[in-house]
């Protein structure tokens, strides 16, 4: 046998169960990608035999994943018209849940990523224990699901959380909350809702959401995110970088040379101490004597030379730190933003992009795209993470985390 050629099925020793699952996945993928097809068309597109297609379709119809609806007109030469098969994206739903401005946001989506239902409710007041928060998540998911009995069963959940996420172990750590370290939050919520649960950091979810919206996503990409803290996320080879303990992307706690500002972490000179939302708003109020606008764009619109100089310094400092990530990861694209605070800023983004290209190693920056990212991608990223937890034959083709 020519070892350079692809090995036949017998050589890779696939089990009967593996072959059956691969066949089901092929039929699902074909129906999801082409819409209504007859059994004969499915066979031609997948290369599966007629008996195999018949058996797989029978299974999928019984599971409610495929519906028979409509007929393909027979050819002019006669023959029976073929019944059309349609994949039911709503036959299973996934849920994305997160804390948003101290409120619990829950979303239900179908297997195509379309949002079907949404709720935003107050959290339990000041939960004394992390399990209170998980219980609140479980309760809100159940309430929203019960309010929409027409939808298919819940199949997977993704939590978007601040802090460090060790996805491999399902553990969550929030450094600034005493006692909230190495928490088994994923298992706790899974026990409560009865389906697989994944976790993802807010910044990582935002990058995942942006890539999931691309028809041909970059294999290596990065996001620089400015919020109350400063974070980043990156993919290499089409996979999210987690790090050993889930703390990859702590751009805000890289130390800038010559900066002595005290960071919330207790150290001096951290990137976020001179570039975060808290710093920028504090500096705006110090310079102008007025309350800071809620967005970077609003600060830019003030037109105050001292404010613009402050923003430019922050943008260039942020870009210097981001250039270290570009030098190490070598992404094709760096996104900036991803939340309402950074939406619509132009000058800050321009200074950031200019300094990033100037500070990064030339071979890494020569073909680098630097693009603004508007808010809204975080939810899409959480839906993607939950969808990747579905049974293998129902998962999306794009796989960034699972």
C-alpha cells in the first residue's frame, strides 16, 4: 500500500459505531447546508448507499431532527416525485447565560445560532456564595425555557463569566472576590440543568463571536478589549488559546516601562492602570472638571486638546503592550473593541492601530489587519461555545473551543 495516500476505512480501524456516527453527521451536514433534499439527492451528495441514507433518515425523523415536507417534481420522463427532507434547527436549543450590569441575561438559540428567546432579569441581591449565582443562572434558564414550550429540548449551555476560566477542568476563578477560586461552576450548573455546560471568559467569547460571523475566519486572530479591566484573547491554528490555568490573555497586567500608576492588582505599571475605562474616565473628569461621557467616542467629541492628548497616550501605551502579543502569536488580524464603551471611537482606534503597526516586529506587522469590533459579538460567541457542546453530529463545522 502507498503510505503517502489516504488510508482506507479498514486501515484506520473505525468501529461500527464510529462509521454510523460519521454517516449521521454527513447527512445532517448536507441537509443543513442545502435545505430541502430528497433521499436520492442526499445519497448523491454524501456518497452514501441508498440503504444507509434510508436508515439514517429514519433515525433523524424519529428524533425530530429531520422533517419530511413537500415534494420534488418528477422529471419529464416520469417516475415518482421525491419527498423533501428538511433539517429542523429548532429541534434542539442551546442557551447562553451571563452577568450583564449586575443582571442575569439568558438567551435561547437554535442549532443554526439564531436567537429565539431572550430575558434580562435582576440577579439575587449580593450573592454570599458562588452557588447562589449558579442557582440564579439555572432558575432563569428554566423560566425562559418554560415560557417557550414550542421550542425543542435544551441541549447545551454556555456561561460567559469575568475572571479566569479553566475550561479543561470546568473551573472558574475571580481573583478580586475572596474565596472565589478554582470553583467547579460548570459541573454545578450542569447538575442543575441536566445538560453539558461550558464556560468562557467575556473577552474570549467576544473574539469567538466575531470569528463565528466570518465566512472564512482567520486561523490566527487576536482581540484587545478595554473595559473596567484590559484583556485580550487569541486563536492559533483556528483554536482558542486557554493557557495552563485559563489565564491566557492577561494583557492588562503586563507592566509598561516607566509607568508607576498603582493597579487594582496591587502592582505598579500594569497596562490597565493607565488604559482602562476607570482610568480614562477618571482622567477626563480631572482634566475637564465634568462627568465623563459613557463612551470613548463621547470623550473624543469633547474636542478638548488635553483630553485628546490623554487619550492618545493611553492608545499608544495599549498598542505597545498589544505589539508584544503580535510578536509572540503572529496573528493575521487584531480586533479592537467589542463592547459599548469602545463602540464608534475613531481617533483612539487610529492611534492604537498606528502604534501597533509601528511597535510590532516588521515581519509580523507587514500584513497585519487591525480592525474595530462593535459590541454584540459576545453573545454570538457564547452561542458558538454552547453549540460546540452538542452531540458530535449536530455541532457546527467551525470548531474554536471543543
